[in-house]
C-alpha cells in the first residue's frame, strides 16, 4: 500500500521533473547556462544594445514594519542586482520598439508589493504615453505577504492601469513563465490582448498544494500547466524560449507598430 | 480589543449576512442568477432593488445562515462563475445607470480544481479591470471577512467602508502565518502583525470610513436586544450608502470612473512619496 506521504513525494517528484524539463536551460541552444536570468531573457529578445532600463528610485516600502523584511530585501538587492522583483525598460525587438518588463523570481519569488506594482504601472503608463506596445514576462508566487493589504491593493492598481492602456488602443502581450500564481495571475498577468506561455509553466490562482488540501485529492497530471491552460482556452500560444523573439517580432509586425 | 478577537467576530456564524442587509436596507429585491455562460454560483448573491426611491444593483458574497445554506453557497467562496455573474450584473447596472452596492464577506475565492480549470485568476482579474472603468458609482462595504483577491474581486469601488468588526486582508491570518512562519497556529500573532482591522485600513487610506456596530456580533449579550441592535446597524448602513451616493449625484459618468481609477492608482501614494517618482516619465 502506498502511503499518503509517498503519494505526495511521488507527486512532488513529478512536478520537480516537470519543472526541470520545462526550465529550458538544457535544451536551449541560445543560452548554455544553467540559470536563465532576467538579463539572459532580455538579451535573448531585445535587439543588441537597444535595452534601456527605466531607472526609478523607490523609497523603502515596509507598510507593516514587518520584522526582517527590509534586511531581507537589502540582501537580495546585493545578490540579484535588482531593487525589487522586476526589471522594466524599453528596447527594440526585430526593429520594433516596445516596453518590456521581466519579473525576477529570485527576488522573494517575485511576489508583488508596492514597488513591483508601481514599476508595472509605470511601465504601462510609459507605453501609453509613448504609444508603444507593452510586453510583460510574468512570474510570481503571488502577493507580497510582508506588505499586507497594500500588496492586495496592487492587484486593483495594476489591473486598472492595464485596462486604461488597452482601452486607449495599447497592445499588451503577457508572457506567462513559471510560476505565475496568486495575486499576479489574478491581475495583470491574465489581462493580455495576447497571452503567451512557456512550456510547462505552472499558472493558476491557488497553488497546487492548497488545492489538494482543500479537495483532499491528488491533482491530475499536468494540472495548471501551460498546456492545460491552452487546452482550456486561456492561452493563445505556448512558445519556447528559443522561439520567443521571433514570435514577439511577428505579433508586433501584425500590429503595425514600427 | 486584540486583532484576533475581531477576526473571530468577523467570522461569527450568527453575524448578519448579505440576505439580512438586502432585506433590511433595500426594498423590491429582484434576484438575478447565473453568469449567462453556463453556470450559477450561489456564493455570489445579487440583483436589482430599490434604495431611497431609486433602483440600484446590489450584490455580494453569500455564506449562508445554516449548514445546508453554507454548503449550497460553498461557505461564501466563489468560483470564476461567481465573479462572472457579479460582472454581468455590474455591467448591466452601468447600462441602466444604476449605482452598485457590494457587500464583501468571504474567506477567499475557492481554491478548487474546477475553479482553476475554468479560470479563477482570469475571472478575478477581469473584474478588477472592468470595475475600474464602470461609469456608475460603486459603493463597497466589508461586512465580515474581506479575504484576499476573492474579496477585492467585487470591491474596486468609489467608496469602500468597513463595519467596525470586519477584517480586510491579503490572506487569512492562518495562511499568513503558514506562509511566513510555516506555522498556521501563530494566527493570533499574524492577525496583529497584518494590520487587518477597520481602524488599520482607515489609517492606511485603503478605506473611506468605518460603520459603527455598537455591539453587533459576539458581544451581544442580551437576546432581547438583538433586533434593536441590528435595526440600528441597518439604519447606519442605510445612512452611509445614502451619503456616499449623494457625493456622486450630478457627476458625469466619466468623472465617476475617473475618481475610482485615481483612488486605486494612488492608493499607496503615501508610501511612494518622493521626488524621483514625481519626475517619472523622464526616462
């Protein structure tokens, strides 16, 4: 008889395998490195030398005065070369100008607090003001718990800003990467005019463990993966990293935004 | 009072529920069901009603008042169909120029298999986006538990109020303690740290006001006095809604949408107050 613990373990391993096989690090001919960093991603999609990062100086945000939070962010800033869990800027892709934002899950699982929400909003508003298309590579564990209700409010803020941009004619391409969950999945990540996803990416509102605890059942193979979302009608296309630039270039061309 | 005591009061099964608010604050309620996409979700309850002589759309989370209702209403935890129904009702309110009143009381959006399959994330996001553009006034009142995106999904309002003993938070205190301390038993401490009471949220500038309860909930000691206490609560809610709606009388539809947009765009402004941000745009 297989114990519950063993079942959980085997499930964990299955997801672990999926994660590893979907990381793209091994099968990508473009980047023969183990880690696919935010900078790697930008290098892969932006025309050489065209990326200009938005330099925004943020005050320290710690609305709950949560113990250890600021120290943790400081440590991560040194490690990740990033002030919070997102890098945003403008670049050209196959000659087409665009605003691009990339979330960095190495920074507190790219959870969304005030600074991240404001950076997203800034990128959207910059794109709106300059009539540029907007591309966001999402990845997130959800809301930044350490910022309490203010992190929840980022969902409303970013959604409102994205909606205004779209209603004013802006093109928003969301690229869902592993994992995109919680408050980010339930706000700007799923509001794209066009939604792409990376193979095997976990995408959902609730995490698999929470769902299993709630329903008391094992989840089926491939549940909440990009392919599952495609099958259920929430993703236009699943795109591998090595094809990403070409696909984005084509979508930009189809919107005549050169 | 400790934060965790508020949490317990907010969750009290005997606390007034959406059906009580609708029956006592509005008249001529006509219930509307279904998302018109293939599903009905009883955890979102709503329809059209009269308020001070004008039609309004009223909706909110429904937990149910007994075990049978709790099960039918999934304990107030909507699936995507619930959020889509809410959106259908709100878009219809906009079409007919009706103000929208929402009552928030949920442990969160349902973390279930089907909910995920049919797009829980996309349904909530869709509501946040669409609500930000509605051209009629939206008034939200958090009456019990305002937990997570499941609460916010019907609370992108021009004016947001909380009952004195309601809570509004990014997650339940148990979930918060579990994620940050790997120990859900530290819920009391979490409730304190999270700053989830009406007073906390008013100080953050996230809500616009607190509606006094004066006893409603666990602290009602004398059964004979319950009806009286409740009637006074309903009267205060009535007064607050009327006052809030009056602020939007004579405002153009676009101005109403703009006020709501600005409210959420700047909801964290006090935490971002610096010169660099003021000069944004000069990349």
